[in-house]
C-alpha cells in the first residue's frame, strides 16, 4: 500500500533543494517533518514532487536536469555500494537488488536484448510519474558515465510517456538517442558496456557496504507479503520460493509478482536474512557445519562461497575474529 512506502532522506533532500531553487514555497510543516525523518513517507514525497512540478511548469526538462545532477551520495548507501563495484555490470546488479533502499515502491531489472541489454525502471507510484521517471533515467545515465570516467556509451534511453519538450533537447542532455511511447522506461546499451571498469573499486569496502545494505533492505518496514515471507524464512531458512509460496497459499510465480509489487525480490530478501542469521549463529559459537546445515546449504563449500560473497571472508575467518560487529 502507498502509505507504507518510503524514500531515503538523501534523495528527498535533492528534490527539495531543486524545488526551492525554482522558487517552490514548501510548507513549514513539511520542512519540519522532513528534518526529523531518516526515511520520508511516500505521501510526503508525492507532495514534494507536486510542489516541484508546479515550480518548474515553465521548464519541461527540469526533472531530467535534476536527475543528471544527482551524485552517488544522494542514493544513500546504495550510491557508495555502486562506487565499490569492479565493473558496470556488477553495479547494475547492485542497483537491481538494493534500489528499494532509495525508494521502496520502484525497482530496476535487467533484460537481454538481441543487440545488447537494457536496464528497466519499474515504478509503482502515480503522482508526477513522468517527472520522476525522467529524473531516475537521467541519474542512471549520468552516474554510469561518471563511474566509468566517461567511457559509458548508452545505445539509447526509452520512455513510456510522450515527450515533454523537443526530443532533440532530451538527446542533448542525455548524450544518446531517445525514444518515447515505448513499452517500458529503460536505458539500453551494448553487451560490452557491462565489462567497463569503475573508478573506485575495492573488495573489502564492497563487502562491508553490502552487509550494511543487506541489513537496511531486510529492515524496510512493510505490512504486506514481504513481512510474512521474512517471518517464514526466519522460521524455516531451508525453504525456497515454492515452499514459502505454498505456505502463503500461492504459487512461486504469484509470490514473485506480489513481492515485485513491494519492490522486493525473493532472492534478495532471503539472502539478506540468511546472511544475518549466519553471522549471529557464528558469533554465538555454532560451528560452520551446523550453521551450513541449519540454513539449508548443500554443503559447507556452498555456504562458505555465499558467506565470502556477503562479507569478503570465509565463515571460519569471521568466527576467529574476537570482536566482529553483528
């Protein structure tokens, strides 16, 4: 439900400042509410975008310019996590998994195309949709270029809506062909673009940031299907998607659709919870073999590979550390 969704304060602050630069008069009550919250309820985010739309009515490309001016820090920990990736392809995977931290009623997905790949943006909001989509697409293109030192060359940007200004103006800002009236909002690219190296790669930093992002993702409040899935996974960590779906009275495919509506993936949610449960069990002194079996891994090797992906070290190394933070 809309009232349960929220957006990180860092991204909200960027929208607020842009609206004020264009002369928007933001109610004092809204300003005070934003100052007190680490996350902003979707109703207030909608209100802020409405103020932005009103203030920029004479500038149809204001939202796109806002997006191209966003920096990694505006995306909260997700931005830092992107900067710690080795390649653009890894960064795209991070974005598809952790985008709900930025705003949990929109998600990204990647798709293979005959001549490359696409990063698709799938928002569930309705208020000021075109403006917000243009800001998101501008942010993706700009950050991808910046993180690859200008080497990223998108094949194009596709919007589901009609142009709000001359198409040539969009292409001048985004630096690539732009098409409108498409089935889905997306950034398309050649397959080789995924292998581009990023300017700030670091395995240890990436592992630490991924841990923090996993915890934030798992802690996002929700009264919907995702919270019930979390409860079932904690009680039955060996269960997969089909078994969890059965317990909820639905198929695995239907469960996927329900979770997607809450901007959550079953794989990401389960991995975040297994990671949390594994670190707690190891810190409590349980053996690697016992934790591996309890969490449903096929063998210790599979558990060790997963744990190394989560934390950048093996379970045995983690267990030997005397004061590892939970």
